[in-house]
C-alpha cells in the first residue's frame, strides 16, 4: 500500500493547534546548551546500485569523527546528527525513506547520491516539504528535467552538483577521436531515468555524436535486468559498430558482455557509464574487464583536497583501501563532498532554525572541495553546478586493474595517467 504523506508546510498551516508543537520543538533546540542539527542521508546500500554505496560506512564514519566536536554557527556550537537510510536501489523506497526522514526524524537538511533512482525521489520529497536538500552522483539533465524543472525557475529547496551529459559526451569523444576506430557507435540505453536521458534525441547522445561525425545505432530501450541482448548485438554487428557506449547497471552490462562474446561481437572500444565505474565489477569480468572504459568523476590523481579534513584525493582513497582492504571507488569523493558542503552551509547560515536561511546559504556556496569547486552561481541552469569530468580505461596492473585517465581535454588540471589501448 502506498502511503501519502502531507507536506510539512500543509501540516504546519493546517490548524492553530498544530502550529504550537513545532514551535515548542524549535524553542527547545534553540535554547539547549548544545542544540542539534539533524542531517538525513539516503543511499542505495543494497540492490543493483549498491556499488555506489560501497564506501558509505567509511565516509560516514570519517564525517562523524570530523563533526564530533560540533560545528560553530553565529557563536554557538551545534551537535550534528546523521541519520542514514537505505533506498534499496528502488526509487519508490527512496521516496518513502526520504519522507520518513523529513516527517518522522524531522531532519533539517537531507542529502542523497547515486543515480536519478535515488536522487530524484529524495529531492522531490524535500521540495514538497520545504526541506533544504543537497544531491550529487547524477548527471544534471536527468536530475533537472527528470523532475520537471523549468529553466529560469528551477526549485525552491533542492540543489545539485555533478557533471552533465554534455561533459560525458565531450569526454567520450575526446577519448575516441584519436583512436582511428570507425565512427559507428552502438548505443545501449535502458528504459529508466538515466537511459532515457542519455538516449534522448535532443538532450542526450544522438545529436552531439552526429555533429562530431559519428553514427549512433540505437535499437531502442531495453528493460533493466534484461536477460537477453541478442537484438542489440545483432543490430550492432549488422551496422559494423566497433564502438559501444551507453549507460547500464552492472548486472546488465555483465549479461551483455557475456552474450557479445558468445555471439562473436568484438568491438574495439567499449565505453559504458555507471556499470564500469567500480573495481569490483571489472574484477568480476576477469580477463574481459581489461580495456573497458568509462567516465571518471574522481580519482586519487584529482588535484583537490577536502575543505573539511585537509586530506588530498589520494589520501582519502588510500585511507579507504587501508581501512577496508578494498580498492578505491569514484563515489567516495562525492559522498565526502556532500558533507563538506553541509559543514560549510551550517557554519554560514544566518539562522539554523530557519529552512529558508539554510537554503540561502546553500545557494551562495563557493567552496573548493575534494571533487573541485562547488558554486551555484556558475551553474548551467537553476539549482545546478558542475564538477570536472575526464575519461579513463581499465588496464592490467600487476594482479589487478588500474583505472588510467586517458582523456582530459575538458579538465586539463586533472593529469593523464595512461593512453587508450584498443580491445583485442
């Protein structure tokens, strides 16, 4: 059964008796010796998107340690409490836990990351209830247009930082253009928010690829968790595609890549968003993981440091590996950066009892973080600001794989660490 929650605004304005209760709560928190600010956090701990949340425990533990002494605002120290909930990689569940955090736990700020399936429903709940919201790990087009955002108007309470489809297209073209591979590209786009955005005729890959001289073969949307990619493979073989691109969850790519081998489809370049971000996915593919490529949002080689702890990108990545025994993953930097922005906002807000003052502090952020500068005054559209993007390729390195940065034209401040090698 679907539960419909009243908005916090309508709840507070519904009757005089209901106005008194939150007023008492605000008074208690305002005059407590050490008032508490609650931060809600939504992430896909389980399900097919769990790779995005693999480092959550490590990041949240470090953030709680950084917040242990509290944060100062206008001469008062505030305790910061983080309440984290699992979206289970399901957008309906993401909306439910966001509503629970907002209306049950009464969080003051809510944050979320990891694809439109998590980010959009959380941001929508925050917008409905006038709760300040920060999100990342989702291209800005599916975030903004997927939520029916209107350019020039945007949203009241919800703000997002990440790169856009124009950046991932630019990074991919930068990587492909010097390869000498024929410019016929097979597209794999699922029937979800990401896939529909990436495959969109105007906002997605088709138009800019055509402008760059590439022919995109798009067999149409497939359903996530599909078990048969024979139609796509047949279309790519018939068109002579030697490049394959798209946006997939890891199980779907594993199925496609296995069936491609079985059916004798051997492209020279395979560049897939989302699925190929994680070392665990590449390791699971064995020898067929070598040479696969993807966008690179963050790495130990990014020349940025945390505004909260002072740690460099390399130190954060190596700290994760030391603590867990696992290789670094790209979401580590952005999960950390969410709380860098939260800390900065808490310390700058004119009144932490007023959600509008918190939103104003978010909107006026100009902060150098571990993923680059976050400044909503420079965004491509309302409520959005961008972070740098490069392209990389997984290459054999000792007993495992290393993600080499092989194309950086869009962000030359991030150094190259390798050269593109065509698949055998």
